[in-house]
């Protein structure tokens, strides 16, 4: 606020029964977020059908009892983890710093036709998305990896985490640099000796390059002349592109283009530009427009927007670029 740096503090509290989980928990979170995106990121439910459906997404055709037990455990971990945040953001409307406690998911529901057989599943299972995660999905979207899910599943656990981290950074940076110690805490890398941390990071990055992750061009380790600390330097090859998702059958049909245009006209305050708003609506569709409007509303909440039409246009162009599309209006 007002150019004054404020310290943020985020703490994650794990499941009391199972802790933070492991690589499979990471995959389940990835699958659930991908499903939510495929289903339009609308409402407070992610419809996964059955546990078998979730396992099938990873190519597990004949899951064992252990696979089912582990999947239930991972979902329980994701529902139990809580985030406690201090100074999470500045609320311009209320003129206040916000502390918040929240979680990713609230409840999960399974359905079975036999009360004594959990494998006799019925295809109605769903997990409830928390209001905070819904807001994140609507205003910021989820990470864009720029490669399909089967490719992600073939990566090692640390490579998966590093690819997600870099995909987020490379949306706006051509060169990303960070102190190795700080990066190791963020990923995380579990090693005590600094030289081991660097070696593990080097191996994970080499793995991404050898497997031809599309957005990573190169990597190097440098020692800072000022602090004497090691710095990890990642070079971008291209901006991660949003891949088209298959659209699931939803209970609510997609919002008609005319309604999207009306929303854009009202929010921008420029109904005279309806032809431009229609072009955006036709190109981006309901999901893209929802994302753009959510980002616009969040920007308006945090800062005063002098030219709402210009700001909305810029956001629409950014969303289009993230989807690998281009809108032909002259730059603002």
C-alpha cells in the first residue's frame, strides 16, 4: 500500500491424521484443478464421478485396493490442509489489511450402491471447492503448463513442482532468478548440505530440458558477487500456452454470447463499444470472459481504475494471449 513494503506471512497446517502427503497428493491436486477447469470453473463442486475415474486419468486401468486407499487418503489430506495468512492483501474498499484462514476444499462426497463395498461406486462423487479457491479460479485462474497432462504424469515429483513454478514465472518473465536457498524452501528440496541442494536442483532442471519441456531454454547457477549466495537462473524459451480442454456436460449451459456482451458493456461503462466486446466474447467464450472479469474486479478492488474500458481491454488481451489467441484491436 502507498509504496510501503509490508511483510506477508503464510503458514500451512497439514492434516492431523496424515501430514502433508507426498507425490501422489500432488497429482490428485493437479487432477482436481484440471477437472475444475474442464468443467468451466463454475460453482462450488468438482464432479469426479468415481475414484476409478480419477485413477483412470493417470492411466491406472486396474487399480489395486492400495491405490483406492491412497487416493482416499490424499483427498482427505487436501480437505484437511489449512492456510493461515497475515497481511494476505490490501482491501482498498475497506481500507484494511486482511488476515485470513482458509482451505482448498471443504467436503467430499462418495456414493455407493452397496453399504458394505466401497468399490461398488456410483458415478456421482464430487468435492466442494472453498469460496477462496473459487475466487482464485475466477480472478487469477490456475497454472498454465503449456503441455498435456500425460506429459506431466511422466515427470518426477520434483520436476513436476519445478515445472509448475516456472510456468507461473514465465508468464511474465523471460529470465527468472532466485537465490537457491529461497527456491529450495519454496519447492521444497529436502537436503541439508548446500552443495546437495544445488546438485538436486541441477538434476531436476536437466530432467525438464532433456524431456523437452517447451518453455524452458536453459539453466545456470551463479554466485552473487554482493551477497556471496548462489543464484538459480532460468531462461525462458516461450510463454506457456493454455491448452484447449475438453468441455464436460454441465448442469448449467454456457452463458450465451449476448449475455457476455452485456456484462462487458456494463463493467466497462462503454456500451458504445459493443462490437469490440462481442468480438472478445466470441473469441474467448464464457470461461475466458469470466477470468477476465474476475481479474478486472480484483484490480478495481485493490486500485482505483481511471479508464475501466482500457483496463478491461488490456486484461482481455492478456487472457487471450494465455489461451494462445490474439485479438486484433490496436494496442492501448
